[in-house]
C-alpha cells in the first residue's frame, strides 16, 4: 500500500470560465470566471445566496454547470461527480467536522481511503502514517479519539486527511467558525505555509475580512450570482471589499455608542443547572447587566451559552440561585416579561421563538395579540394584527410572499428579522439575544447591530451571547468569556485584547 499523501505532485491551479448554473428559471451563477493560481491562497467572499456554495459545488462535481468550462491544471475537464473531483486532486474541508468522534485520528485517516483494507495491519499503517506526518508542517496525536481533541486539532486533522488522500487543491468552507482566534490564526498560518511551499492551492470561503487580509493572496467577490470584483488583497481595503459584496449604496452604517451605564437591570447570583447532555454543570456565580450597557458573552459553542439563554428565557429550570430583573425575582413568565419590558431573541428562533405553522402575522403578534395602547384586552382582531405586522415587515425588510404565509416558509435570515422586529418594537428595558446576526446577509448585519445599539442607547440593558467574536468586540461595553459552563474572564470592551480573550475561550488562561 502506498500512503495517499505521497502521490501529490504539487499545487494545482483551477479556473472557472463563464460558469453558469440555472435551476429552472432561477440563475444561481451567471457567467463567473475566476482563476485560482497554483500555490495561491484565494478567498471567496459574498453574501448569503451570492453563489459561493453553487460555485464550489460545480467545481467539486455536486452540480453539473449549465454552461461554462472548468480548467484543472491548465486542461479543460468534465467532473460528473465528487469522486471524479477527488481523482483529479480536488478536495473540500467542510464547515462542520466530518470525523468519526469515537475513532482515533489514525483510524479516521485510514478508513477515509477508498482502498482501506477490510482487515487492517495497524503496525504497518501506523508506520506509514508517521512517515506521512514527517513530511507535514503540523501533526496531530494519532492515538487519541477525536472526541478528546481540541477544535483546532480537529480542523488540522480535516486538512491532513485531504493531504493524505492526495488532494492538491483544497476548498475550505468557513474553516474557522468553531475555532478561537489563536487556533484560527495557527491553522490558517499553517495552510498558507503549505501554499507558499507549493504543495497545495487553497480557495477559502469566509466572511471574516481580517482573515482575508492576514492570509489570502487574492480575493474574488460574488454578488447575486455574478462576479462583482476581484484583485490582490494587498490592494483592497475592507470597505472596498464590502462595497463589492453589497454595492456601495447599501453599505451598512456603523453603530454609534451614546451614554454611560446606569442601574442594574438583570442580576444573577449563584445560578446552577445541568447542560443539555445531563453531565456538565452550568455555574454562574455572578452576572449583572446595567441599563444602557451591552454585556457580550463570548465562547466556543458548547460551553454553556445556550443553556444560559434557556435559563433566562424560562426554558431550563435552574437547580439553585437567583435571577432578578429590576431587583425583583424573575422566572420569565409572560406577564413578568411584559411588566418589566423583557425581550428575547434566542438561538434557532424558528424552533425557540416561533410557532412554525402559524402565519407571519400571528408570529409577529405574539406579544401584542391581547394588549393595545389602553392595556390588556381579550384579543386583538386579525385586521389590527395584520396592520401591525405589515408595518414591522416593511421596517425590518422581512421578505415574505405573504403575511399569511407560515413563518416556516421564510428563509432563516428572514425568520431572524421577523422575530427581531417583534422583540424590538415598543418599550424595551432588557434585551436577551443570542447570535442575532446568524444567517443574515452582510448588508443586514450592520443594520441589526445598529438597532441593538439603539436599544442600548435608549436605556435598555442588553445581554448579547454570540459566537462571532467580531460582533462582541464591536458592540459590547463589557465582555465576559464562558468556558466549561462558567464565567471565566471579564474585561471592559474598550480595553479588550483578542489574544487574551482567545486564551480564556480555549481554557488556556
């Protein structure tokens, strides 16, 4: 048996020429020509729905383009399926890990081969794997189960797997979405080193301008299925790349901060609970959010942030501790939330904040169907609910075929907009939000962040839980880090050091 990675012949160039992909009457990709030079680190930017996924699926053989050509290594090729792409040396590292958690790194590598034997000679395979790793710029422990590896090690293994299988052109799909800043920089730095050594070519899909500037040589930008711009990264500013993505006229305005923090609105003391696995404790000794303050909670997914939101929203009962809003005990009942002007945007709003089969109008009216300007009443008429919903749909640019459409028929980003429209309307004294910009287009992100900042400036206390560290850094007056179910670190937003935050996120402080 020959170790797969030893068959590599160096970096491979790929070029799309006039690539077009139509789905019935909808054109997802329109005459896109991009050249990814051998040995380059190329970034691909674009809003949701801009055509990035369609382009890479055409390259990898998941789709057959309606028109246009694909060039690999200077030759026009036909790639009918992913196996054909793999045979040509093309590989893809997906946003979410594809490793088998209970198997070791060595086992994951060996079973990924098409020629993996039914009976494995592990002494021989281990020696071959060690020889393969000796030629790589980074290593992972071969004998450790995947579920014991850190996120950064898992991402390294995903890349090593592609190299082991002989891939010389790698597509990286949001490769740092589950990594700390330090892990992200390490992994992308190692990948760039492989490019500079001429071993691989990389096309990275990302939304993080900082990573593009730090690691990419060239960038191509898609907008509405067409190539909106391209160039050398060193010649382009973040503002210029953003303008290509959304059009200069649609660039979001930066959120402006106004006023100092006031009195405490939300207070947690000694809160204890068990996470969703039933095994790990959630222990919040003290957490306070003041009026006119955004407290941002950063952390790698799975460290208790979701459970904290569930506790605050009344979806998870704490075993101990106290939760107070404006000094009074709070258990998230609807009447308490109404009296205290508490609003929520939980993670996965379609599942946690909506009735999927009910209409857009009904979902937007959940807070107001039994109240009007004069106080509580039995029920508002559908005509009045419809007028309110129509006004909020216009204001928040919710795209829906009809106000009577089930909210589940909306895209994820538009569900997010609809729930945010409901939760930010009226008086807001406490806003509890989790990943508010997840699934939203780039042009909507600045608008939503500005609305959150406006709520803060108008006197609301805001608890922002987000896995987007850039979002936390932009919005938060104070930053807390959650690790292993606890508040592990606190720093003022204006003095935040991203490296120190990353260390605490990883539990390395």
